[in-house]
């Protein structure tokens, strides 16, 4: 009997293997292999997501997603991660997944639809937390004022912003918003001056507010106060290197002030940043023409015409 035991053990072992009844050690090896295989982990995470097991799915998706090379699987895993992140209120996972979808699937309708809903929900959640945590804070009151503004209740919004300033006179951004709302209303004899005062007050609170400098420049441009326009547009462009509109305003003001040689540099930067804007090419052609660079002016006129073909119709202009 004892001589036959090894054969019996071998037979039972083969039978277990044939039936797929693997040992705990073998199961551990399979689990380890799955963990090392990002594609397998991602598929497992997606499967868990479909069953509502997000607390188990998220660690798998979080670790595997950066290492997946298959495009469709990356898409499915990112969508699952965003969905699960929303389910368990994990903002970090939601944002990471949406950023990946935006970067790699920027024109996918489902990805865009998901992003619009999830970002909106995240914003609402953050707003609720703000109101619950600090209902009397400047930020909570600013949310209320912005809501009034979005509803078209401009005068009520201005009142809400002014109320914030009564409690928090140094709160940045509030004077700027009031100034913009004043300009959005039907204009009166004092509207521009009232808005100008708000933008100046904003700069006293935060001297690095490029948007306030730009608005002061634009008000000066409209009043044909070219030296003031040049000053404010120039400051705005220095404060924010990506502020293309400030560069255009600066170039326009230099041209209008008879300083076309100074207009060339900001306008060259502008047309590189906004090559589809006919106005930039026109203003640069104007500057080139006035400083004697006729060939460069002709090239810009050609680019202006090409841009106009792709843009809404506008009144054609020619450089002096």
C-alpha cells in the first residue's frame, strides 16, 4: 500500500490541475501576474466599475492607466476612472482622468460630454462646500454676485460686489468686476470715468492686475489718449506675456500716435500668437509701410486677405 502512495498523489494532483483547482500559492502567482500586467489590471478595474465596486476598481485603474499603451483600453480605463472618482467623491482621480481624455481624445463627443457634466458637478460640489464652510467669507459672497451677474441682474450684482468691499475692502478682483459691469450697462456721460476709477482702485489693491491695466488702456484708446493707452497696454503686456490683446492694443496705439517704428515689435509678436486675426496683419502692414519696409508690408497685406477669407466679413482697410 505504501509503495502505491506516490502514484495516487500524482494522479490526484493531475486531476486537480485538469479541473483548474489551483492551489492558494498558484492563485497568488496569478494575482501577482495580473498586478504586473497593466492591461489586465485595467480590464479588471473596468469590470469592477461596471459592477459598482469603485473602491476596489480605483487603485487598479490609478496604477495601470499611465502604463497602458492600447489606445482604446486607455480610453475605457480613463472613462471608468472618471466615473468611479465621481461616485466616491475622489476629485483627484476625476480630474486626472478628464485631463487625459482632453489631451488624447480632445474631439471625442462622449469624452467632451462627460467632461462638461463632471466639471460642472465638481464646481457645484466645491461651491456647496464653500458656502457650508464659510458662508460669510468674501469668496462665498462673490459666488452669489457672480450668480446674479450670470442671470443678467447687473445692478444687483454691482450692489453685491460693493457689499463685499464694505466688509473686505482689499479683496482683489472686485473693483475690476464692477468696472466691467459698468461698461456693460447702457453708457452715460460718466460711465467711462466711473469704470476708470474702479480699474484704478483695482490696481491699488493689486498692481500686477494685467486685465485692469488693459481696460485702462482700452478706455484711453477709445478717448484717443494715445500716450495713456501706450502706457497701460505696455504694462499689461509686461505683466502677462501671453496677453495677445494687449500687444495688439499697444501696436494700434503706437501707430495712431505716429510711432510706427515702436509698433513693429509688439505687432510682430501679436501676429505670431494670433495669425488668423486680419486686424493684426493690417496694423503690422501699416507699421511696415510707414517705416519703409514695403515688401514686408505687401506680405502682411496678403496674409490679411487670407485671414479675412476665413473670418467674418469686415470693412477692408489699406495701409497709408
